[in-house]
C-alpha cells in the first residue's frame, strides 16, 4: 500500500478537510552571531569543553602528545581521516585506526582511553562540532572512548547553526550528522550537574588556525 | 490491549487519591518545589541572554500552525524523501499496532537484547511491557529512565523522569537492585549507571529511540540528548528503530534552527543540548559504521483527532520541553504521578483526553486553576488555558449536583432583584452559621461547597448589607470625599 | 468624568466594603460614579467550569445593564474585567455582539483606570504598615497589569511595599477548582503563605476579592495575623 492510501493518512486528511492553512513564514533571518575562533572557544569552554589553539598540524600533534602524557592515555582509537594520517605513527602511544578494511573490534574499542578524529564543521556561536558520517569513520571513535579529541580547522568554522545547515544542504545530507557540544552530562539526580555519563567525559578540540 | 484502551497504567480518574498521597509526602514535595523552581530559574537565566525570544516563539508557533493544518501533505513529503534515502517507514494507527511493528522487526532481525533511549512515545504505547511479554528485556539507558525502571515506577516529569527521587533514594535503590554498596554521591551514582549500562550497549542487538523532529524537506529525523546514551543506542546495535508521533514534522531543515533555540532553553535552560543527531537514511555501504537496518514508526494513537480545529491543533505543536510543568502551581504541589498519565502537567491535561479518551481522562482539564503561567512559558505559544476551557466545555464531567447548581444559579443571577434577595438570604444564613460551630457545620451540610471551604479556610464575617443595599442606602447620594 | 461601576457578585454579597471604597476613591479622583443595579455577575464561575450556556444567561445581564451606555466601566476585579473583555466571543451575532463589544471596549480594571486613564497615582491615602502585593492571575496575565498597583501603593503614606517570592504564583482559588480540588487548592495557598510570612508583612494586597478570600481565609484558619486587603480599601484609607 502506498503511503498516500494508508488509513493513517486518510484519517489525517479527513480531519483536515476544508482547512485553510495559514502561510508558512519564511526562514527567520537571524542576525549572524559573532562568529570566529574566540566565540567558539568561549562557548565550548562554557560547557566544560577544552580548546587548544595551534598554528599548524605539527603543533596540534604536540598538543595531543602532551594530553596523552598528562592524562596517562595508553591506547588511542583514531578515525581514518586523511588529515590525521601523519599523526598516527607519531602519537607516541598505541594508535588503532578504525579503517574500513580493518575496523577496531568492538571489545577493543570499549577498552580504549581516547578517540581521535576530525570535525567537518565547527559552529562558533555554540562551540559545536559537526561530524558527517560519509566524510570519515568517526561515529564510534567520537562516542565510545571516555575521552574525545577532535581536530577542527579554523577555516571550517561557521558562525551559527543556520549557516551550518545551509552548508550541509549544498550537498546530499550525510546519513548521520552528529552535532557535538562538549562532554556528555546529566542532571537527572536532584538536578545536580554531573559531567561525563554515557558519552565521553572530556572533549578536547585541537583548533588549527594555520 | 484494544484500541481506545487507556494509556498503560493510566488512572487519571484517581487524581484525587494520588494527589492526596502526594500532598502527604513531604520528601516528594520538597523535591518538586526545589526542582520546578530550579528549572524555571534556569530558563529565566537563559532567556535573559536571548533578546529575540519572542520573535523565535512567534516563528515557531507560525511554523507549527501551518504545518499541522497541512499535516497530510507534509507527512507524505517526509515519507517520500525518507524512503528515497532508504529509511524504512511504518505507519501505526494505535499503540497496539506500534508495539507489534517493533516486535515484528525484532523477531525478523532476530534481535532480543534491547536498549532504549528516552522516549515519551514509547511509554505512551507501553512498549516495554509489550517487549517483555514477547520475551525481550528492554533496558532503559537514560539515567533518569533507568532509575525509574529499576524502581518499577513511571516517569514523574517529561524531561527529568526521576526528579522525584532524592540522591539517598537513588543510592538505596542501586544498592538493593544492583548489589553494590550504598552511596549518596551523585557523581558516584552516575558512574554506576555508566558502568552497568556499558555492557548493555555493547551486547544489544536492537536500539529503540524517540524522535524530537521530523524534517519533511529532507526525510530526516533528529534526536537530541545530553548523556550520549541515545547515540550509543542508535550506533552500536545492528538495528535501530525510532518511534515518533506524527505531529513532530517540520517543513524545512532550516526550521531546525529556531526549534533548537527554543527547546533546550525552555526545558533545561541550556543554550543547546550536548548532542543532536540528524539521521537521513541508513548507511550507504555494508562496511560503514552504524546499524544494518534503520526503521521509523509514525504513530497516530489519537493525534489525528486533534486536527479538526485551529485551537485543538495548537496542542499538537508541543515540542515536549516541560516548561509548562515547571511553572504550573498545581504540578508543583502534586507532581507528575498524580495525573496518572504519561504526559502530566498542563500539556498532559490537554492531550491525554484525546490520546486516551474522555472516559479515562475527562477529569484532567479540571485539574487546573487556569492561572495561565503555562501559556506564558510555552515556546510554541500554545494557549493552554483556552484549550482547558474548551475541553471543559465539550466534556461531560459535571455530575448532576454541579449541573443543577449552575442551572439554578444562572437563572437566579439573570434576575437582579431575585439575585439580590437570595444573595442576602445566603449571606444571612452563613452569618448565622458563623455565630456558632454547630450552626456552621449545619450550614456546611446544607451547602456542601461551603462545608468543603470551611474545612481548611475561614470565611470573613458576612456583611449585614450587600453593596447594592449600601448604594441605595445613601452611598449613591454621598458627597465626594475630600 | 462619569464612570459606571461593575462591582462583581463577590464584592456585592460578601465584600461590599471593597465596593464602597472603590466608589469613594473614584469620587476623590474626580469621577461621578453610576451604578446600574440590574447588574449581577459576569458569568465567569459558570464559564470557567465549562457551562457556557449558563454563563451567557448570566452575562446577558451585563449587556442589559451596561451595554448601551458610553462611559468607562470600572471593575475592582481583574478576573471579572477579563471576563467582560471576553463577552464579544460569547455573544457573536447581532445586537448582542454590538453591546458586548461596547462593554469590552469600555471595561477598565480599577488600578488600570486610575493610572493609565486618569494618570493618577497619588490618592492622598495613608496606610501605615508593611505590605506585599499578590498578582492575581487574570489581572497579571490577561490584562497585563503589574506596575499600576505597585505605582499606586508607592504613593500611600507610611506604607512599605515589599516583594514576596512567588508573588505572581496562583493563590489556588481558580473558581470551582477551590472546591473540586480543595486540598490541592489549599496546598497552593500554603506555599504562597510561607513566602508571605517570610516577607514579614502586616497585610497581603490584591486586585481580586476571590484571591483575598482564598488567601485571607487560609491565613485566618492558620492563625496568622496577616490581613488580606483589597487595593481599593488601602487607597481609601486616610
């Protein structure tokens, strides 16, 4: 049965018979938020994310190595992003790539300390990272390990969500578009905020401005 | 389960008993007061940073008004676009059908270990009970939902389902149910949830989620959350089934912007929740990440009944933020369980009669003082008090005593001289009753509403003369005072 | 200026002193007050309980007594003023609709009239004591009246006005709700009364007798010394 003839739609249609829908308003032209790196950093830090600003990919790698040492990471799960290929051998700890032909087995992924990937876009107003499923295999790497390190290029920063959506719509939408704003959190017990629940407990963004 | 049967465990009719229980529970009332005040304050603080709030509200209201009035064409568009991208869309006219669809998919994919993220709709259809009856054990993974699942309770709030539980109660619950030492530290308790549920995520073969928005233009659906459990439910198992009401559709991808500005601020005072995940079809290649199968169930279950008039359609605009609960002075006193519905508070009072029928929930629209605080905070400008009035008028709640009372009263009040006379008789009678306790009780028996009033509230001394007597008695001619 | 008084059924039968005070304040403000004794009730109790026909039967009396005059209709009750504003949607056709529109357009809540129409805030009143204002729901949310009573009270000599937490939270009356769900209704009052007591006031003031009956009735039953008074009574004090 095609959707058009389904009883559910018929029920909806019959209830709406004779209705004159009011017009659909045009998309709101919001004043563009103060974009830029400073805004991004402020927004993400406000939700317990951390941003490390660097001028080059090489400097970004240094940051990563520093974090790994500070936090005693042993094993890192890395996405298959091309931009990270030069990092994978120089990280200084066991680096497992979640590639298409050799994905990290689930049981191993669950034991890793940290996941590393890149973001396709960043949203300055809210400190949000946008991950597109077909660009990179980072869906699980950005979710399962308790620590998350995400590399963002400053040139991929857009001012607000509206801009991000417009940009996404210039092509076919990814099958899964993940918007990530800081580490996971909950206030379900007595409204007391706890950072780090099921998703990562920490989010470190290495923001490359070169 | 038969169509038209109440929402699982619905006993809205028992509001009286349940609210009595709630009022006697000091711990619950302390928690409710604290939580509703805190949520309302957080919302206020978020709004202080949002000078365009009213513009956003009006935009959202207008989008919903248009979309709901043309819901058939938007649903069609959604289904067409979604199916073009490979999403498997199922229609369910009622809760029974929705449950059957989910368990059929589970059987067909040989999935039996189910993890669930927070979804009011799945509570509405009684999915957990149904899956249990089919030999599956669904595990709730949202912290608040997991807590109440362990406790065998229903959610008491749309956003924070376990908000009625203190940390001590949660600690005790975990200790009893999980066999661990009792802790009252919130961070520790949260870590317990993380530890215990990680294994469930890992070995689940079916993930069930709700949906926050359906986008007609692209055939996408959006799920938002803070904890990350939804992402895990939707990413690790081989099958993902999302269940949603048909009213969740919005026309354009760009419209997500205004709704995502309104919803988190209204619900929890956040500018944005930690995660939003937009799904546009299942993965493209077998080796790609994510589930093998992606399904969406579109549920009616009485929603289409609310499409007939513009006023009723407003109720379908609800984006489930919970703001109305947080400001409702009735909810603050009695909490969510008193309403006996999956949807409590002002919005619950308005939609439950449509979803569950007048017989089960016709009393809920009367559980309100019509103060209007809910209307002020609703991000999509639902005129809740007007809807409550409309439901009261169309309902058949009034017993013969009330109907007789108003019929008589209205005929008296339509006759000024008779009304004046009987008004004086009434106040004289009450005045007489006020001269002694025994007489007061007699008068209270004669006029039951008076008896109810006098139980906990005094009445002022009844005047000797009514205003109109004062007026005729000289007030009309009195000189203007200096 | 000539004004017509719609006094409300509660004021007429139970709290005539509020009506008397309203008249005297209006006269002091330079108004000539007319009272058409054919008025009884605005119909709100029936309307809110879902009995529209009964409400209309009663509200027709408002059309008869006030529908064909020209002067402002002053109402010492925000909920009744809000109901009068609603009359055009209850009487939708013909002459009734015309009269309903006329009533709705001329209806002014008491404090709204003094401050907005007469531009008057100082009525020469004196009421020594610490007070707090309770924002009645209809007055606040349907009429948008929040500042006017406070402005009037700020000019009352020796009166101290403080804000209590939850001043704009419902008192729990809600018409038949007060009887149908009496325990919840009283719990709502108790919540407010805790904050009123915290404010350490001698009186809680409001624009609506229904709220004052509820709060005053519960305060008295609890043995509290806090009084519940109508704005007009305070503005009429010397």
